[in-house]
C-alpha cells in the first residue's frame, strides 16, 4: 500500500457489521475496500457473543434496532442454510423464577406483539419441565419464543467477507485507520502503510465507532464497553438444554442465559459490567463466580461437567438506547456504530439499510450479474461433518485424517482453511474456521501438530 | 481362541494388553490409535524413567513407546494408527474414521485405554486475559520434543507433582528459565530427590500454598498473579510462559458416549477388580481409570485387563451386581471402585487411593451400613501420588449390601 489507492467505498472495521456491508456493496459495480485493524475479520466483539439469532421479540418497539433485528432475522435465517452457516431454530424459553417475574409476562407478550411477533406463547410449569427436564427447581412459568435460534458466530462474518472478497472487494488486514481527512469530495484515510482515498466512508468500527465518528468530524455518541463473561461447557453436557433459556430482564440487565451452541456445547452467560478499557477482554474472578452461581440455579447438572472455554465479549454500549446508524449524504459518510447486543442478528439488515441510505444519498449502485456466494465449510454438529462422510474421505483421504481429536477436525479442513478466499493466518484464525483446538483439551494433544501444519501448509501459499 | 478383541488407544496400557492377549492365544487383536505413531504419552517424554516395573528396564519415554509397540506387533497384534474411534454403533460396534475411510468394527470384547489429559486453563477457570504462552505439559513437550520449536524464556510452572518436574526438565532443555514452581498444597507431591535436584540444578524456587489467580498480558503472557492461600496476599510474578501441569482428567468421551457409568470421584469408568465397566464386554485400563499413574502401572493394568478379557471370552460371566465404593473427603478417589458379586483381585493386588490434601494420619476405615469392614493403614495419603490398599482390605464387602464408604479414621473416632 505504498502509493495512494483509490476506491469508491471504504468500509472501516471487519466485524460482522462491516463484513455484511462490504458484501452488500460488492454486489454492485463499485470499487470497495474493507480495512480491519486486527489480523483477521470477525475477531473482535463479533467472535465473542452468545451467538443467538434473535427474532427481536423483546426489542424496544419503534426503534431502528427492533426493525433491523426483525428484518435481519428474515434475511439471515434464509441466507445461512444456502451458504453453509450453521443455524438451528431451537426456540427460546423465557423462564420466570418468582411470582414477581411472572407478573411481567403480559407486558413482554404485549411488546412482542408490538414488534410484530405473535408466535410467543405462555407455557405451564408442567410443560416447561417436560421440555426442559434438567431445569433447576423453582421455575414459576415460561414464555415460549419458538423462532429464536442459535447460529455460528465465526462462520457468519467469514461468509460475508468471503463473498465480498470473491466479488472483488479488497480486504486489508492489520490496517487500522488512524486519521481521516475530508479533502474536497473525498476522504483520505491514514493507515500504517500509507493513505487511502475514497469517495465514501463507512464506519463499522464497533467499540471504536465513536472515535472514528469523531475523526470524521462529529461528536454524537460515546461507546462504553460493557463486558460480558461466558462459560462454555463440555459437549458431553450437550443434552442438558434443548432450548435457549432466557431470564426475565431487569432494568439493568437481560440476565444470564443458558443455550446450546451449534458446536454441541452448552453456553452460560453473559455478565454485564460497564468498564473503561476497550481492549480489556480479560475474565474476572467475580464474573466467573457469578456465572457459576447462575448455572447452579438454572441448570444445576452442568456443574458436573468440565468447562471447555471461558471468554469475554465487549458490547459497544452508548448513552443512546438505539443503534447509531446514520447516512450523511453531504459528506459521503455513513456510520454503523454502537451496535451493542444484536449486531449478529441484524447484520444483513444493517447492510441493506446502509446500501439504501447510500443510494438515497446519490451513490450509483449498479447490480452485477451472476454472482455466486462462497460455500462455507460446515462447523455445526447437527450437520454433516467431514470425518463422518465416507464418500468425501474416499475422494480425498485428508478428510479421514483427524488432527484435532476433541473437535474432530481433519487435515483436509485445515488445509482448506489455509487456502480459503479469506484464509486463516494464525492459530486463532484456524480455530474460528475449523474449530481446531477449540475443544475440551485446548491443544493438549494437537497444538504441536496444528501449529506445524500452519507453518508447513501456510508457507506454501 | 477364535475371537476378536478391539483395543482403543495405543498407549502403554493398550499396547501391553494387546501383547498379552496375543500371547494368550486370542486370534485377532486390533489396536486403534488416533495418532500417527503408537506409544501414547511417553512418545514425547524425552527423559528417563520408564519401564521399571513392567519391562524391568530403565528407558526414556520415546524408547519405551517404541519398545511397547514392537512387543505388541511382534506378538501379532494389528496396530492401526491414524484411526480414531469416534463412537458406538447400535449393536456395540465401534465407529472408526481414518484416511482409508469411515468404518465399523465388531469385536467380542473391547478394552478402552484412551488415557488422560491435563486440564487446560479454561477448565481450571483461571481469570485474566488470554495471551499466548499458556500451555499444559502435554503441549509443551510436544512443541519441544516433537517439533523442536522455541517456547519462551521465563516460565512459571503450576503444580508440583512428578509431571511438573518433568515439565521443568523440558523447559530447561528448551532454554527456558523457570522463575518458580507453585502449588496450592503445603508440600510438593513428588520425590524429595526431584525437588532437591531441581533446586541444585535450576535454582528452583518452590512456592507452596500458592494459587494462580490471574494471568496478565497482551499478545504474550507478561505476568501471573500468585495468591498466598494462608495470608491472602497477591503478588505479580513476571514471566512469558505458564505451564499448567497435572490436574488430570480421564479422556472418558468414548466411555461416556457408550453409556458406560463413570465414577464421580475419578471421572473414569467405574470398574471392578477385573477392570470390567458397566457395559458387558467392555473393559477399561490405564490412565483412563483416574488420571496419571506412571506408565508401568498403566501397562500392568493393561496386562491384567488382557487376562480378565481372556477369562471373559472363555465364558466367565459379567457381574450381576455392581456396588460403588465411595470415598469421603479428604480422600479424593479409589480405583478399582466397584465391588462385584464375582470378585476379582485388582491389578497388582491393590486398590489405588488418593487424598485431596496431605493426610498425616494414614489410617482408613471401611464401612458398609453400620458394619465396619476394615480399619488399617494405607501406604500413603496425599495428592499427586497414590497409596495402595491391599485387595484383602475390601474383601469383606457384601456386593448385595448397602453403600460402602471409606474415610480417614480419626484417632479418636469409632
Ligand atoms: C456478550 C455479548 C453477547 C452478545 N450476544 C449476541 C447475540 O446473541 N446475538 C446477536 O445478534 N448479537 C449479540 N451480541 C452483539 C454482537 O456481537 C455485536 O453487535 C456485533 O458483533 C457487533 O459487530 P460490529 O461489526 O459492529 O463490531 P466488531 O465485531 O467489534 O467489529 C468492529 C471491527 O472494527 C475494527 N476497527 C475498530 N477501529 C478500527 C479502525 N480505526 N481501523 C480499522 N478497523 C477498526 C475492530 O478491530 C473490529 O474488528 C453480543 C455481544 C456481546 C458482547
Ligand atoms: C509429562 C509427563 C511425564 C511423564 N513421565 C513419566 C515417567 O517418567 N515415567 C513413567 O512411568 N510415566 C510417566 N508419565 C506417565 C505415562 O506417560 C502414562 O502413565 C502412560 O502414558 C499412561 O498410559 P495409557 O496407555 O493409560 O495412556 P496414554 O499414554 O495417554 O495413551 C492413550 C492413547 O489412546 C489414544 N486414544 C485416545 N482416544 C482414542 C480414540 N478415541 N481412538 C483412538 N485412539 C485413542 C491416544 O492417542 C493415546 O495414544 C508421564 C506423563 C506425562 C504427561
């Protein structure tokens, strides 16, 4: 990136939101560039969430978030199976643990209806325990939200970025935008390796969307990271819940949820604590203790199982309750910031909204024909994994050589991830693309082999 | 004997069992091993100290692994590497994945010898950031001995068992200085000779009653927080590598997938003296039973299982009743931990017993209901190393009676 590089649209931030926007714009005759400060796409908040595909039943009626989560659900639930993003419509049960919580049900139902979601229904205590026999004692009732689902948080941004790149979008990694300047009718973005000129600038910088917004000349919102700590239980505990178990929200928190994951684990969390440091993704003793205590109450049997992973995600919370989603036609600038706790679900709708906004602001969008989406390797446990696929192994024995034993990741999948349109560049990237080392032993058995393959196969690229 | 025995896991236990089964005339013995080479954990333990009780020789880990594989092959066992047993079919057949394809395998008896692993950071719930440089001994030894890559420069070793000293040797071999070794216990749990040797050779500082309470660092570990369990004082210790040793968990996935009862204390399959699990025809041996013992102990268990398998194939039955033998704190576990109605002397004639802390008064009391079965001393009661309890101590258990409890008998107690 030595010389100045021109593009029509520059998207800053390759989280799930930025990747979705880059994908949407790349369907058109445009020169599009996606820049990401980190070493990989989807490696900030987008990799550390509860991975639910929300219907938006509980959003604030009339908000942009309510509208876009609902639309995002429609788009993503249809798109996911087409490209191999694992998603399962497992349904959610919102459980009341006290009579006081029970009294909130009518208001929750009313809100769902106001959001256009009418499939919500109340279940008796008996029916609740019939569906979830391992739930802790003392539940007083539940609301069933049959369309809530679980989705792969890793494959989703990767799938979007893969489409964008294969449709001609330029992706720059390790490329933080450190300065912005409006020069006549275009933007000049400062990056470590040089400057980049673009007619349109799109801010999808997540936790740093406020900082970028200021660099772009505004002063509209401040992001306060809200930490969420999560515990993932062993796959052997997989049968403990079959729905997403939600808590009745309080004024301060949505509460801790228990959910199956598409990888076959059970996840519990998140906490919600406001912090200052946008990079502080460390877990805390207090946070983990709190999650363990909630686990003991909601699904006590989980305590008998091993913890496979602990992780922390930071929500980009702002002083406003809604998304910071604006298009500034005069300055060729769009902001998709402060996408706090529903961005995975709303991603495709946010991208659609931004595209419409840009079109309205005068950007010429001419659809390109014959674009095919990239098929993603399946990471979901409920779908066919290569190690079980006899025909595939017969055609290519590399799919029969298991390298990561706990997650049953084969040599073939690791090789593919290193050759993909958006390839893995390090062990973390490989984890998100294949699940290698993500399992219960966390590399006790396979770390040496996996890192050797990264060196050997990665070097051949 | 025109029978087929399948062994899952080609470590010391599985290979020793395979050798013995063939020697005893079982026609077909197949060992499934998911790694590229057989031998199990010793493949990457470069130091000496293997084979003493089973092969009556002192070998390095890799030589021991090769020797065990040669013995099994020479005895006529089939060793299929790069073959993972992924689950069970509806009629008890094993499901396999290997580069040659997906297959099922039917056997007359099955031995599970899938070993154990060290709990990783996540399972230990150690808070803090997630920098590179945090690893188990297993990972460390593979990186150093199988790949020869650099690991860091200053390490903190968490744990003070045999394996922790093994980690220390590996770190030293890799040019890494060990800043300190830390254990929550009041004392290290290995041989005093190892501790003294480590102090003389590496100037090792051992911190007892100390817990790793946080890990700090950006991309790479920068420091760990160690908290003194007696005073509650926390101290930051600078390092770029953290080795999490011991804290074993049996690799029980396949057993659990097969619906086999796991013992709550060991987390391994619950077995009787014949190493029979709750599933007819399925035996278990080695570190899968309870975490790490030395390799010779695992191998001798494998050999014991082989003999019991032959007996089973010759028409010996499966127990009708299996009564759990429970332990009370501060005891951690006992294995074998099932009293069967056709009792069998356990491997080496002993049960292995562990405690969660150092128990100076090594007197145990075994009760069944209000009946005292046995009271007497055990050879050792501590974490990290097993004591042995002669089989005769538990011979008085009535397998059709009520629950059996073993506890430390207090000097003034009943
Ligand atoms: C605990 C938790 C649970 C959640 N659960 C759910 C859920 O179940 N369902 C759901 O739909 N949503 C959930 N969310 C919300 C969801 O994860 C976020 O809304 C979403 O990931 C936001 O995506 P993003 O692209 O805006 O941000 P990010 O993923 O943070 O991406 C922003 C990117 O911008 C990059 N960047 C920043 N500054 C610059 C710069 N100057 N130059 C270049 N690049 C830059 C960053 O490196 C980062 O990669 C949850 C969030 C948390 C924290
Ligand atoms: C760092 C370290 C140092 C040690 N030092 C010593 C020492 O000095 N002296 C000593 O005597 N002992 C030592 N030991 C202990 C010794 O290595 C073990 O006791 C011994 O390896 C146990 O044998 P095993 O057969 O039970 O298990 P393992 O050696 O763990 O073998 C189990 C095998 O099963 C395979 N397997 C598991 N699941 C499947 C499946 N589903 N399908 C196919 N294959 C599968 C695994 O790949 C593995 O090869 C040490 C251990 C460690 C970790």
